[in-house]
C-alpha cells in the first residue's frame, strides 16, 4: 500500500550524496522527519537502489538504532541502566505512532520547549532535537511575550476561551494579547520562530 511506502531521493548535503525519504501520499510525518535527520547526520544510511522503503523497514531500522546507541549505558544493573532499558523499550513500542503523526503541545517560552509525551521521548532516545517555530517576537512585542511566558498551548487556549467568554474583556489585557496572538499566528509559524529555529 502506498501509505506504507516512502520514496527515496538522492540529494547533495555538505558535499556528499545522501539518500533521504520523500513524502508518501499522506504527506509528512514524524517518522519521515526523524529518519531524514539521522540520514543527514550520517548515522543511518539507505541504499539509493531501494527506490522505496516500507514503513516497517524504517521502524526496524530505528528500533535497531535505539538499541545500538544506548547498549553500553543500558548494560549495567544499577537503577540508571534499568530506567534506560525501560525507556528504550517504551520508545521502541512508540515508534509505530510516528508514522501516523505526532501530537505535541508547544511551550511558548522557547523554540525547543514542549510538554513531555512518550512520543517525544523517542526523539530524545535517538538524540534528535526538535524545535517549533511558534514564537512571539519579544523584542517588538514584550507584552505578548510576557503574557505567553512559559505557558503551553493548552494553557493558552484555556486562557483565551476564558477571555472570550467574559463580558468584561477590557479588564483582561493578557487575555486580549493571547487571543490576538493565536488569531494572527494560526499557521503556528512566525518569523521570530524561524529565526530562533535557524539559530538553534
């Protein structure tokens, strides 16, 4: 089925030929992102002769990478090694969910801040850093930056819903700023976020 196949493309990256995955008919997904990040870092390799790679093969490749990368640290019998083995087992169990999407709750205090989810632990275990681009330009809009603080998306939504349901909206300047921010950044990508992500 085309949903389970990812086409391979050849690109030049930092002076070398690299096979990377293209989107399947359902578009981008977290699986595509994490595998491409590892391919670009030269810690995974796929033969360009493959043409297409089934999702199950990508999941097996990532599971092997998780085990190999963490083998030395997980081999002990101390509590840290036991916790790491448990985390690796959970990460391997979560791998298939990456093909279906990634539910993340950004925190507005920084481009690399997210509420923890088991899916994000997979990225940590594979040493792949993720960032978001939904940031306010604090230099030009300090009041909105202060209203957002380190809040997560769900917290901001709750504050905006409360603000919009009030009769005395004029007394809630922070609610107004949060509401305007969400309305004007519905794409979830801002220039400030792009700049911060690029600098990261």
